[in-house]
């Protein structure tokens, strides 16, 4: 290299012109970088872009749909709890309160009234027994 480029630079120039095609191939390192960029790098970039599009459209779409469905089912659950479950509980409380008015009249606290109700109950059972037989 010292002989070609320092002592006799014209010799290097002459050989470069004489072997122009070989010089170009060696100067470009056998075009390995160009081949690598055209195949591996370009293929990787293309597949990365396609995978990104798949992720953005399909995967993110599925995640967003799942999130929307979760929020919607939570809203439905809230409505069911508010109107069905709470409605049944409130109805049971209301019906107990309303039925207590009629039951309160029966419970006077007088033993004579309780004895009368028991005798009427026994009379009803005996009557049903004799009518059925």
C-alpha cells in the first residue's frame, strides 16, 4: 500500500482504471451492505410495519371491544341490581309493613282472644275432618 499510494500514486491510478470493475466491487465490499439492506433490513422493516398494522387494527380492536363489553355488562349489572334485586328487597319490606297492619289487629295481648282463635282453629280442623270422611 505504501508503494502504491505514497511512492508511486500513478501506478495505483493506472491499476484502478485497468481493473475498474474489480476495484468497484472491492470498494463497495462485494455489495454485501446493499444486499443486506435490500433483503434483511427491508424485509424486517416491511414485516414490522405489517405487524404494527395487525396490532393496531386486530389486537387493539379486540382489547377495545373487550373493554367496551366490560363497561356495558357492568352497566347492565347495575340496572339489574338497582331495579330487580333492590326492587325485590324493597317489595318484601313494603309487603311486611303492609301486612303488619292486619296482623296487628289480631294481636291484642289479651289471652282470651288468643284462646278464642285457637278454639276456632280446632273447630275448623274437626269440621274438615268430619266433612272429608
